[in-house]
């Protein structure tokens, strides 16, 4: 019996070996189509059709023949490549009936002949992955006549563009759109995406823009901004192009835009202007974040103190941007110039922008506050008027001193003025509906601001590979002068809602803040081995600031003049800080992978002086740690994975330690805690991307998880009689907060029908804590969403797209476990354009949002925004007349629902609603030496 079993096993093994040894092979010859010359040393590759994995490859012999033996059975693709020739691609099958595939004579065509004849069986690769950069080839996508860069971006996998032009790529907001690697008006990406023609684009590159320091040394410092770079075709960089657009609509809506771009050799000149109240153009001033917008004072990640514009007291919280709330009126303009000279050794890039934005609107806010044994509901109606005027000039100069040294100098200056006014009517009630308090108040402020930033970055490479020296000098100056009024009337009620008393405030506030920050960073890299480098760094930072806040009351003897200083709500502080930071980071760079690890540490001395002399000087000496590590592995040219870790110490900010007494919201009071200790955050990130050329399959996976130990949390003490909440921060021991997000995107073209199908899954959540009347409250907030994306584009025929999927939100509080505020939802958006005979075009797009009711908010929310347009082109498609309808169903009610700590919030606000508009758009250009197009 044993002999029989062994014999059978030997028989099957032998049969398997015999099958595996079947000699499947291919052969053929390769030659030029016209001259018939043999293309010796051309590359012949065989890849599996299913997953694009390389099986075998060979070189063409001197006589033009090639052959590959010992292949396995299956479906394959052969790719023949030769410099200067178009690739040859063909599918074939090897099986028991076809053990040898003879391609015969393969004729290769020079690329320069493609303008006259095309005999290529493959299509250009849509995507290339070069290290951290994903590069899209517009030639592989359908570009409609007169389409813009924005229309091209909508076709690219992993990239979404919303109705306002906001770009999301790989789950993250795109902060910058460059043109040929250069800033183009800097802070408003829509000026590129909505105006640059798609047919001028040679490549679209998507990457995380590193700091100048990291880009030079090749060692990651954790600074990254999601960026898109638009590379123009060489023949489109000579001449001019532009656009004139104007429209007038119902209900007083209007918009207009003019843009002109001139290319001449190394020079590029652009001017633009916008005017409108539709909220679609010229409203993105992102660099308000650079020492500019808002009010307040805080510690930076490097231990530095920063005083941000504004006069404090939240009187001037308008940052000069439109976020969809209210109705805007925008007037903006600008000029751009860049050029290179001295054999491209020197270059300059400069921008000037000027504009104003006015936003008026109303908002209703409903809040549910959960406290131990006490739940209250707050209803607040708000009326806002916000205005800002701003002008900014920035210059970027670079010079290549020699082959080993470079210098980059940047500077920008901003002048701005804002005028804000907010009126509030707030009522706080118990669950039985009885009043706890009511408040009516008006905040107003007029603010003048000045901002200046300068940076000099010097780099030097030495003869020894990887030995470098860089010096980065930065300075920033910020000044704000605010004058405003606070008028408030608060009424209090007893346990059954009967009026008791009231508190009245009528004050004039003058707030002046100034800050000067100087930072010098020196980094030296030294190769310790062939692929192993050490980066040593030292930074010195000096920060000086003043904050003079004065509050005045009316004297009893005066009814009109505010002259009596209110010392309780007045302060005058000086802040001085010195920071010394050192660091060491090791970096290993191999062909397939790279790895770095190290840490930075900063010793900070901080001193705050009370010029009123009411309290002793606040002196703090502390240490900040910044460990880091990252690892990247490249599986192939088209796929890689990256894992990174960053840690940082977070110091309590000045408002948490010793806040300036404010009374702009009498129902919410902030107190300080001088005994606060720093917290520490560990953050882990992972990302993976892969693209398969033949199947046009793209995968992107990214995620992040962070945990904070010794977190600084807020303890809210609520007076149940008056409804007044007092906030004081403290460290929470033996507990850690955490936060995570995961984004997965998969896209593939469906063979045969030409539809691009994508699937996206997104999840984020956090667990954090706060104290409510000295009782620990654990809050868990999680959000999950998924969507399916389908799109199809047919040049000069039609294009259509749709994305839809469910959402689910979990929001729980340990203070009230019976109150379930989990909620489901559904989001969908899509649209189409149809190109009809007679140069007509019709199109439509829509967005649907649904949020189910919860116990705190028993009403569901449904909104369907539907837009449509019909247009016709004239003058060889240069002139376009359009009739459009915005929000045809008149459902654009502003809405937002959030949950944090022990507070659940629902907002409804005014925004742009239904209107109809007639517009004319003229695109003109003369590029590449051709005749002007009119």
C-alpha cells in the first residue's frame, strides 16, 4: 500500500514537472517602418496582462531578430521600445494550442512622423510616479474645446474640484497651484485653474511641497503642503492669451473678470481683475495665515511666541475670506511678473494684489450643552457685516552664485483695513422651556494692520558628495491697531423663568499689538558612508512683542464720551523670548528605499512683563522635543509606500496660562492657570500609491494616527442659576487623547465601455476629554463615508460624471450615555455637458445632501442644489454666450452640524440662492507663433 501511494505521488510530480517544462516562447523581427533598418538593442518586454508584472525581457540582435523562451502559459502583453520611436504594444496568448507566438516583422515609427501618420497600438501612459510626485499626462485624457485646467483636473484620479473651485487631492486640500514651478499670484489657485487653457498643459504634477531646507538636503523635516504644478508646453510659452468675462443676473447678481498673460522668451507678465457678488472668483487669500489674520497670542511649534493681527477681544475676527456664509461683494486685481537672465543664473518672481471683500449675512445657531445633571438649550441669532481692504506686494529673487552656491531672497508686505459689526440675540433655556438668561449685544471694530516678512536662504554644496551647508534667516513684523465698541445687555431669570436682574455693558476698546520675530537656522550635512548622511542643525530665535489693550467706560457725569479707564479689562504686556534649538538627523538613501531618524530639542526662555504693575513678571523656562523618523520603499517605478513618525512638545498658550480679561461674551468667561505643563503628541503617518499602466489602475491609501499624553483640557464650571460658564485649562493625567483619519481611493478604467470607475472610503475620529463642573467627560466623535465615482468623456461629444455615497457619524458623551446622537447621511454630486450641432452646448450639475434626525436635533436636513446652463460659441469658438441658472430649486440653505466636548451645535445661515444670469466670455490667444485666435 505504501509503495502504491509513493508511486502515485511520483507519477503526479513527474507529470507536473513535464507540464511546467513545456517550452512557451515568442519571436519576431524589429525594423524601421520606412528605411527598413534593423533596430539593434531595442528593448522587448513581456508583462502579464492581468497585473502588468514584468515576466522577461531581451534585446534585439544585430540582425533585427529577437526571441524569448521558457515562458509560462497565460495572457501577456509585449512592449517594444527604442529611443526616438513610438512604443509598440500588443496583446497575445500562450496555451497548449499556441506554444509559440511569432510576431513576424514589427514596424517601428519615428515619433516625428506621428504628425503625418499614426500606426501605434498603444496609448500614452496616463500616470507616472516619480518618487513622491504623481505625474499626469493630459494627452491620455479628453480635452474639450475651450476647456480650462479645472476641467482637466476633474478627470484625474484622486482629484476632486467642488463648485467653488476648491481642489482636494488624495484626501487633502491643495494649497498651492504653481505654473512651471513658479508662484502665480501666490494665494489664489483658482486664478490658474479657472483661466489657464487645458490644451496648453504638458504635464500635471501632484506632490507634497517640501520646505526649501528639506528640498535642498533631501532630509525630511515634516513640512509639506499638497501642491499641483502645471507644466506648460514649450510651444505655448511664446505669445499671449487671456479672457474677458462678464455677466448680469436676476436679483442683483453680477460678475466680471479680465485676465491677460504675455510670454516673451524668459519673461512672463500677467494682470487680472475681478468684480462680482456670486462668490466664485478672487476670494481665496490663504496667506492671511502668515502672521496675518485673526487675533490672539500663542506659542509656535518651535517654542516661539506669536501675536496674530487683530486687536483681541474677538471684535475683529474677520480674516478677509469668504467661506460660504452670507452674501459677498468682491473686487480684486493684481499683476504678476517673472523672468530669468544671466544664462538662467538669476530670476525674479513678483506679485502685487489689491482688493476688497464685503460679506453681509445672518446666522441662527442652536446648541445643546450637557453638564452633570443639567442640560440646557441655547438659541442665538446673529447679524454680521464684514469688510476688508487689502493690498500686498511680494518678491522672490534667486541667484546661482556658482555651480555650488545658491541664494534665495523673498519678501512680502501687506497693508490692510477691516471694518466689522456683529449683532447677537441669545436665549438660554432649560429642557422645560423656562428661561435661564437672555443676551443682546453688538460688537464693532475698525482695524488697521501692517505685515512684513523677509527670508534669505543660502545653500552651498562641497566637492565631497552629500556635504552641504545652508543658512536660513527669517524675520517677521506684525502691527495691528483696533478701535471698537461693545454694547451688551444680559437679563437673568430664576428657576421658573421669572426676571431677576440685568447686567449692562457700554464700552469703547482700543487694542494695539506689535510683534517682531527673528530666526536664524544653520544646517550642515556630512556623509558618514556612501549612502549614509548626518544633518546637524542649530537655530536661534528672538521674539519681542507688545500688547496694549485699553477699555473705557462713560463717566457718570458724561453721556457721550468714553474717558474712564476700566482697569479690570485693560492690560499692557511686553513679551520677550529667546530660543536655542539644536538637532541631529541621520539619513540613509538607497536605490529602493530611504530612511531617516533623529530629533531636535529647543530650550526656551520666556518673560512677560505687566506694564500696569499689577502682577509680578511671568517667567518660564521650558524644553521642547521634536523626534522624527521616516521610511520609504519603492516597489517599482510606479508604486511605493511611506511610513513616518513625528513627535512634538506643545506648550500651553498665553490665554491658557494668563489670559487677558475680556467681556465680549458675558456668558462665557476665561480664567488662567499658571501651573499648566506641556503636553506631548506622537503622530504616525502611512501612505501607499500604485499605478498600473496597461490596465490604467490607480490606488492611493493614506492614514494618520496621533495620541497626546498629559493633554491640556478645559474645565467648564457652569452656574446653573445664571447660565454663566467659566473656562479654565488644566492638564489631564493618566489619560491620552487620540485622533485618526484614513483615506483610500481606487480607480480603474472599465474596458470596452471607456468609463472611469473610482471608489473612495474615508474615516476619521477622535477621543478627547474635558471637565464639566469637575466631572470628567469623555467624548468620542467618529465619521465614516464612502463614495463611488463614475465618469466618461468623449471629445467634442459629451462628458458626464457622478459621485455618490453614504455617511455615518458617531458622537457620544460619557456625561449623558442615554442621549444617542449618531446620525446617518448621504451625499451625491454630478453633472454633464453635451456638445450639440451648431456649436451649442447644454450642461447641468447638482449636489444632494441629507442628514438624518438625531435626538438632539429631531429635524432632518435635505438639500438639492441644481444648476444648469445653455451656451453657444462664435468666432471659431473664441466667444461664448451663456444663459445659466444657479440653485434652480432654491434650496441653498446654509447648514452645518458639529459636536465637540459637551456641546452639540447646529447652524443655519444665509448664503447665495437662486438666480439666472446671461454672460459673455471671450478667450483670445496668440501662442506658439500662430495667427491670433479671435
